[in-house]
């Protein structure tokens, strides 16, 4: 199976670090929320996050996508 490279999108967003609208690289990332020793429960703790990084100052914001 072919491995896809991460896809980044450039967007203009408000940056709390710069205090103005700047270009950001935005991507979706799957993160594990449970880091305990039980491998079985870890497999059910993966959640999608939106990661936005400012191209000017490098500040990164992470937001969980499904707030269920």
C-alpha cells in the first residue's frame, strides 16, 4: 500500500502570537489521548486534531475536531 505524504494547506488566520492575520500551515493529525500501558484501550483513544502553525512566528495551536 502506498504511503501518502501529509497534505498542508496555507490559510490566513488570526495569530495570537503575532497579534495580526498571518499565513498558517494547517493540517489534520490523529493523536492518541490515552497513553497508558494498555495497548487495547490506546487503540480506541485516537482522535482527529486540527493543527495550525503560524508561518511568521511559529506559534502552534491544536484543536480537537470532534468534541463529543
